[in-house]
C-alpha cells in the first residue's frame, strides 16, 4: 500500500523568505512523487515530479523539491516566497507496483504575507 | 486546464436523485480519472478509464458508476445521490506510456451539493 503525509495543515511565511512545504511517503516499491498547487476555485496544477536520477527536482514558478530516500521525504521548497504563491499544495505518490493509482496527501495551505 | 472541461461546474440536487457529471478532453489522452476532493482528505480516486469502454474502480467507488463511449468523454454517475457525496469532483487525464511516470492533468472541477 502507498500513502502520503503532509504534516502541516498550514505554513505561514513572509514574502521574500524561503519556504518549505513538507511531504513524507510510504511505498513498498520505488516511489514516483509529484507536487501540485491549487488556487481558489481552480483545478490542480502540476508543479514538478521525481521519477529517478537527480534528487533535486526543479519545477514551475521557481519551485524545487528534494527527494530523500533515507528519510522517505519529498519536501517542496522555494528560495524566496511571493504573495502570489499563497495556495493549497498537494504531494502525491505512485508506487511502481501500483499501476496508475496516485495517492494524494491531505494538502498544506501556504500563506505568504507581505 | 490542459484541454479539459467539466460540466456542470456547479450543481445542487436532492437526496435520491440521479446525477451525471461530464468530463471532456481535447488532448486525445488514453487515461481519464475521476476524483473527489474533501477537506483533510486531499483527492481520492473514484474510478478511472484506460480506454474506450475500459474502466476500473478506485479507492472510493461505492455509489458511483462511470462510462466511456468515446476517447474524449468520461461520465461519472451518482445513481441515487446522498449527502455524503457532497464534494468537489475533479476529472484528470494522462497520456500513458509506461503509466508509471505519467503526469495527470486536472480539469477545473464540479462543485456538487446534495441536500
């Protein structure tokens, strides 16, 4: 079975400061990891994914995520937050033995204050 | 929203009535999915399709059925709506190569309220 945990319901950060949104996962095989962002009244937008290779993945809008196999984590980061980054962020995982089943975390609301 | 439309975008219905939600894609992608989004649960997979007339159940399929008669359309039906099915429903698509590394792209969602 595969699962994802996003331990923080909300993250608050000041504009210009670095941000981190945490994600840990559990799979029985190899993990394939995704981050999505959801703005109010919109669908989910794909940010980035980790399949294999370099542990640091770069994605859209200046976001990046670091895959850490020993800690089973895939935290989302950005060096300098913008007010416009305020949104709901979802981590998702697929086990390489689970076909197309994608399991989502409960989401983390990011609030960036001016 | 990656060439995906959902209709209706909002619907209010009464308990016990049938409801059908439509997802339409213009990307000619093989895989289509229906999810529901509820606070604290993220998104949970209801059903998915891997081709015309080929569908399978997801994590929360009870009370839902689906049909796919054309590549571009995937219908979700609530045979007899209940208040527990009040949710936001999202359709997603992916173009499966191996399936493992596919990215899913999401539609704008349908907000369903069952009174």
